[in-house]
């Protein structure tokens, strides 16, 4: 999920290079068509939580099975708490927390021992800055949820990876749903970060687990 964004697109490309059969889900239909090639693809709406929950079942029907799930969906938001409107606050919580939770919730019953989900939260969870209360709260809610789910799934042999991605080069902050980003330091290299923090742990290397 999130295959038309930078992180999701890089993860999908890397997994395909490793020989994985991939089904792509993204918000931008045009970009999804460009990136999918012969892979199954589906457009999603983060506000359709039932639809998000059903994505794993669609993947099983499309590929014949499901071993790993990557969720790399999110939208930034900036501004002091009193300056963030309720519509923007709801949007941040839905896209950054509720939609990823719904995707994982639908995938868990379909994953067997050895399966894994990798969900991108962000370094903002560890050090939330001023001017990002609503965005940080949504990511922190997701991280807390993943930590509990990870403990619940451990006995089944299903790994739940919380990917605390750092600030990356690529313009994510410039596409905020509300407010303007502060002056940010240079971001980390997206390709190296996705490979080291997301793809390698998902493939079985040592990574962050709850």
C-alpha cells in the first residue's frame, strides 16, 4: 500500500528485484499504471477503511497467496495545534493511522508463520517537534498500535515491523495537507534508507520489532 509514493515505490522495485511477486496499491491511478507493469494493481481511497481492510484478500486472489505486506502511506501536516482545522486533523489521523491499521487488520488472518508486515511510521514518533502535534499524534498512535499487535502476533510467528523512517529527500513535507514545513536539514537518501530500514528487515535481516 502506498506504491505511488516514493517510499512505497522504492520498496516495490527492490522487492521485485529480489524475485518477489508483487501486487501494487496506490492512490494515483496514472502513476500506479506506470509503475505496475504486469503486476496486479488497485487504486485505493484512505477514507474507505472497509476497502483498505479488504486489500489483503484482493492480493491473495490476485497472487494466490500473501507472505509480506508493506504499508507506506502518509501525509504531512504542519502548524500549531490551534491553527489546524478539524477537517485537516481528521485527514491526518485517517491517512496516517486508521487506513494503515485497516490494511494490517485485514492482512493478519491471511498471514501464516513466517509472514511479516512492515509499516512506515517515522522518526517523528521518537522526537515530535513543535508545529507538528497532529501529524506526530497520528504516527504515534500507529506506532503504539503496531507495538501491541506485534506482541499479539509473535506466538503465531508473524513479524510486525515498525519502520521509523527518517526525514528523506524527496519533497514529502512540501505536499502537506495543512500548513507550511519549517526549514528542514538535508534529508537522508531515500534509496539507501528504504533498502536498509524497510526491505532488508522485511526480508529477514535484523530490524526493529516491538
